[in-house]
C-alpha cells in the first residue's frame, strides 16, 4: 500500500484498502511508489518492507477499464491511469462511470494520447457497512489518496456531491492532482480552489440555479417559502444563493447532512406551520434524501397538500418518476436542473452510450452523464497540451491546458469535443494553440478567473398524470 495514506489520519485506511495485499517482484528496493512504477509499470507499489510489489485492488475499486486491468497489470504497464470516484449505489453515478468508460474506449480506439492508451479505475464512495464504517466523505478522501499515491493518477473525475468534492480536494490538491466534478455545484467550491486551480467542474455553479428558482417563484407570485435544506456546502450554499435572489420571505429549516431523524423533524416543523408558507423548497445533495422526504410529506397532514420545489439532485430520474408512494405529490411538484444539451455532440454521446451499454437504462434520463463524458474528454485534451508544454502528464499541467480550451475571440478555432474531431483537435492542442470546445453537456466556456462554466437552467414539472408521469420543461432561465 502507498506509504502516504497513513497521513490522512482517518483511522479507516486499513479497512478501506484491506485487500491491497502485496506480492513482491523480487529484491528490487524502493523508497516510493514512483520507483516501482518506473521499474515495472502499472501494478507495482512500494511495500512496507521497502521492496517493489504487486498489489490487489481494494474492495471499493473493483471496476476497471479494461476489465482485466488488475488481473493482468503487465499488459497495461505503460497506460496512463485515471480515477473516478462516485457512489455506485446511485444509478445516475453508474451512468457517469459508463460515460467515462465510453470516452476512454473511444480515445484508445483513436490511438490514445499520442500513442499512450488510457486505463480507468472506478472507486465507489457510498456508505456500505459490508465493506467498512466510512462515511461518503471519509471514503472519498481515502480513495482519492489511493488513486494518486498508489496508482499515480494525475486526474480524477468526480465526485458527485459538493461535500465529497471538498473531501477529495483536500487530499488531491496537495498531491498536485486534478479533479473535475460532473455534478458538484456548490458556490463554496469556487473560493475553495481560488489559488491552486486544481478543482474544475463541467456543471454550472449554484449561483445560477438559485437565481432560476427565485425567478420561477416570483413569476408564480409565491411570496412565502419554507426552505428545508441539508446543512452542508451544497444545501446551505444553494439556500443562501436562493435567499439572496428571492424577493419574498424564505424561512430556513436546516438539518444535518445524512440525518434522517433531523430531516423528518424539520419537515414536521414545517407541517405545523403550514399556513405560514405558500410552497416548500427542499434541498439535498442525496437523491435518496429527496425521495424519502417526499414519501414522508405524502403521509403527513399539513404537508401532503403543499406545493414543493426540488433542486437538481432529484434530477427527475426514472427511479424518482417510478416512486408510487410519492406519486400523489407529482401534480404539485416543480424542480430545477441544468438544461440538457442539444446538437451533434450530445446526439453522438447518446447513440454511442446506447450502443456500448445496451443493458443499461436510457442515459438521456440521467442529466449529469454528459457532464461526466465531457470531464473525461477535457482531461484528455488538457493532457495533450500538458505533454507538449511540460513533456509530462501531471495534474498541474492538465489544469494549465484546460485554461486554453475556452478561446472565444473572433476568429478562434471552434471544435466539437467528440471522437470525429479529435484528429484535427489534438494537433492544435499539441502545438499550444488556444481553441474553443463544445461538449455533450453544452458549451464549455470556462471563466478565465474562476474556471467556472455557465449554462441555462431548466424549470420542470411532471406531466402525463395519472399513469404515465413524464418530465415537462416549463421554462428555461438563462443567466
């Protein structure tokens, strides 16, 4: 196991990575994992005895691309390894994993990064008592350190939530690794990474979603809102952004992240004051939280007759629309989410995903999967530029490359970020020229100061009732 993991001080490293058993290669001495990778390639690490050894994957990192990456590491000794950290118990995160695998497969089919192919290690950070006692944030931190220290991953896609992103950033940034989240939207992340520029995301920040929610409520003359929100970087941040933009009265009802009892207690408190509010805004980074809240509300006098507004985490997913317990509330639900992209890059992504993952649900139902696909391609693009500038693929160099992918000057070179344009895009990147790219999630125009992207926000409702609930876009807010 990597010697630097003990620095995390979480007391969970041994449990999380318990299957990293080592088989020595011989008498090759080492002082770091880098020594062993230089000698043997992927699959080699520096053991506690100071000898290079092969390692077994931890139980939280079983999925890989290629599938036999850990079983036959000698076949992939020269590959550049990327990491993905998401919650594999969440169907939307499975779609995000699939999207990254699709991008890696496409790049390898095109010859890789100037001849160097990609491998991906997927790690799940969801709470799972069958594996260990770690919270999602604790697991995220340990897995991030493992991917960077042991596997030498220069970049990680994920995680999904803003609190997890904070945990990952705390361990990856000091190690010089880049992270690109496809769905962490808290405005707090902008300031968190103001100096290192190693935290990027392909989704717009909550400053836009909060304004869109306030605008929608005002358009419907809603003046009094109860805001039930998780007291974390996502929930508290979005609640504050909304409150700043809202022209009515917003009464806060915070609950501790992951605490069902306190969440239900706040819901009951709102029910007891039902006459004081025209609508209830519910904010949580956990889809299961939203689903359970709606079930609770449907059975609670004072709430069951209320109108509700949900944020992007609900995402109007198939699991959400198929919930028969919450279904009585559907006619009185509205929500917000980043607007789904249209155009050739999005269409190509949908078609290619469906062809490779035929047994999976329709990916168009998972709003952040295109953002994960774009995150992978952005890493590839940044890596090409970093190799030309620094003759190495490091997190810092990839981040520097990303700063040159939003050239919107008149006459600038525009590219659609998909396999068909890679043969023309890659030489531009290798030559150090600035380009402008559009991905499956839409325009990827990163602000030169904050590294943030932006995009329109959809306001949705549920139509097709009764019997065939379906999402209907009720309007689009453009920042």
